């Protein structure tokens, strides 16, 4: 599997959403993750097809991408409690 720059890329709609094929998120270099973050800010949604990651690789890859905001349902529970 190649890098983010070498992956097949398809814009899902005009302004929103980009799909990548032929790239494994867990294998991306730091500069490629930064490129992905910039693209996510621009396109709002990124799709990475056919990922082959263990649960620990998913956690590690997510940590490399930064802190995720709380899910809306979790925010509501916290506000109620």
C-alpha cells in the first residue's frame, strides 16, 4: 500500500468528502497525516477504504491524529449528570 500522495483519490461531491484507496492510515508518515488533517479541514469528511488495522493500531493511529471531540451523546450525558 502506498502513501497518501500516491493513493487513488476521488472527491465524493463538489465541496464535501474525499475517498482514498490504496493507502493504510497506520503506515502514514507524520507529514502525510498533517496533509490529511489539512484536507479534512477543507473537505470535511475523508473516507479510507479497506483499512487493515488491529484495535491497538486503530488507537495508535487515532492518537497520532490528535484529540477527538466528545461524541454529542456523551456531551448530553455529561450535561445531565
